[in-house]
């Protein structure tokens, strides 16, 4: 972060830790750099200032004020007056309340911006040894569990060292692995939702609206809980269809953006304390370690067979695994919940022709990809056309798929003597309307491949969900 810090430069940090605690929590390398460069160091809890001024999570006015107060590009007082005039002009149409909120935020910023004294030597680093043992790229070591390609190529790009990655390390055919946002762990949120199983009515609304697929639910056999961490929460599943099973709502706090939409939408109130709901925002930092462990355990719980999950009720279908997760879309994005829902409903066979716009930026960017795969290696296929012509682009997909299907039918007829007339007819005439139909058709295709001796798709490996020809670099399953 301080690579470009000039001698005598200024470092401003937005942190919930005050001026008396923040120094000890800086990594050793950051402390050293500040000392070496004889830098000035300022800290502000920008999120708190914005929240207290009534601006929610919008910290732009706060951080802009900090910049002009300490950068010295203009005399501070003149700069602050200019910001206030600009606020009056910019927000005039939105009414006095919004103008007042922003002006209050400017005043509060100045009152809560602190200079931290930089000592002469590195001191008081909390947990230094532990930090050093961990990945140099991610403080939580998530990349250590990642495939080699993610560590050596995507991790380097994430760390801002993409220009050092040799061309030989990049995929020859431009194919990048999917499901790689899971390794980023951006820890953006100062607050994250915490579930109260006693109040929750298991409606699934919070899961459905989360723009980043951070909050999820699963229904499972109680025996699974034998291996659960002590702080892992569960409740009896309330729906009659799931009688005797357990229900868990789990948040990946390290992927949460803190938008609070899940809490806004929650309809269940705590009867003993009306201000509380069945999920409530709490400071993220104290939750981080325990919820990381809970999240990892949650991921290990088997997904329910898709054939058993009805898709006509939100509360039922929201236990389906989303195949679009942790995208870089803005906090509170209104588009991504729909994409996520689409991947829950059809993600293992979804084909997306994306126009250029936000959805292509967060959907197909580098270094990481939010589209992911299920335990069988199936997930959405996605491509982007540069211009606003995704209808034509998608039509091309359709025409091509129809042609491939026609060709596959012809090949199947030719193979009929080998695989048998019955299997041929069944494959060609299969009804493929619901999950059960699709499952049956996939089984028939596996039988057919097995019958013709396709070694890449042996029945055993395909049924076990292992794609025999998957290359190591593409194998990014959890
Ligand atoms: S706060 Fe926002 S990102 Fe976090 S779980 Fe709730 S809806 Fe998802
Ligand atoms: S919205 Fe509230 S009541 Fe519904 S599942 Fe989420 S936490 Fe439970």
C-alpha cells in the first residue's frame, strides 16, 4: 500500500481504530515504511463519521474533506469553504436535509481527523509472527489454499504486481478459471450481519437480496453437526417438507460489503427488543476469525439434491447454491441479486450473452471471476460482446447451439448400433423440463459415453462429479 509513498509524504487511513490503537495494528512493513519515509500519518473513522451524520456508508464527503484538510494543495480553510459551497450547489436540488447532512459530515470530519505520531522505531506490532507465517498476499492466508495458478498469476495481479507475471504463465488459449472471487477476501465491511436463529422465520429473503451471495442457507441432516465448530449456529428446519432436518443461515463476513440490505428486508422482529431483527449488523472485526471457521464448515455441508428443491417458493429455493458470488459490484448493487437468482435456478446449464456495462465489468474482469461451478464442475458459460448488441450476440449462441444439437443427434443415430436403439430413442426424445428430467438425461448421456468407450467421461468419474480431463490450473473447486 505504501509502495509509492514519497519521502515526507502523507498517509491517511480510514480505520475504526483510534489514534491511540491504530499504530500497533499496522503490519510491521507498513510501520517501517512510514518511519523510513518520515511520513505524516493521519487516521479517521470515516464510516462512523458518515453514519453519525446520517449518510449511511457514503464516505466520499468525509474522505474528500480529509484530503483537503491535510494535503496542502490549498490553504485548509479555503479548501473547506470551497467544499461546503460545492455541497450547497451540488445537493441543492435534493433538499435542505441532504445539504445539512453533508455539511455536518464536513464539520464532524474535521473534529475526528487525528494525526498519529510516527515513532522512531518499529514498535508494538500485534501478532507479528502470525502475520509473517501467513500469505504475503492475503492476511487470512486464503490464497494458501488456492490452486497454483491462482497463487502465482491471479494472486500477483491482485497484489498489484501483474506487470511482473511472465507471458509464459498466462493461459495460451485465454481461458481463465472461474470461481476465483472466493480467494479475494476483501474484508470491506466495518459491520456484518449476525443471525439470531431464535427469531428467524426462515423466509430466505435475506439470502435472496444479498447482492454478493454472502449470506446463504442450507438444510441438512443433523449428523453433519458433529464436526461443527463450537460457535456454528443451526435451528430446526421449520418447513414441514424438511421436518427433522437442521437449518443454518451463514454469512461470509470477509466477503460482506456491509450494505445492510439483508437486514432491511428481514421481516422478523425480536419480540423482547423491537429494534432487533433476526439478523443484525455488528462490528465485523471481532467476528472475523470465528465466522471464517464457521463459513468454511458451512461450505463443507453437502448441498441438497437439486431435484428435491422446489423452485416456486423463495424460502425453499433459496437453499440452492448460487453460482455467482462475491463479485466486485458496488455495495448494495441492484443487478447482481437477479444474476445470482438466475444462477441458482439454472446455473449449471446457463449461457449468458452479456452486453458491455457494469455486468461485464464485475462479471468477467481480471484477476478474479465471480461465476463459479457446483460440486460437479458445472456452471454458467459467459461471454461478453463489446458493443450493445447482446441480442444479436445471444442469437448467435442460439443458432450455434441448435446446430450442435442437430449434429449431435446425427452422430447419435450413427452410433445407435453400438449403444442400442432404446438408449438412442430415449436421448433424442427426452423431456427436459425440470431438474429431474435433466438429471435423467445426463445419466443417459453418461451411459452412452460409457458404451462407446469415451475414456474422458467414464461413468464412474462423471457420476462422482469429476471431470477427468480438467487441467490443474482450471481446477479451482473448493
Ligand atoms: S450486508 Fe449486504 S453484502 Fe453483507 S450479507 Fe447483507 S446484503 Fe449481503
Ligand atoms: S430475512 Fe430474516 S427471517 Fe428471513 S431468513 Fe433472513 S434472517 Fe431469517
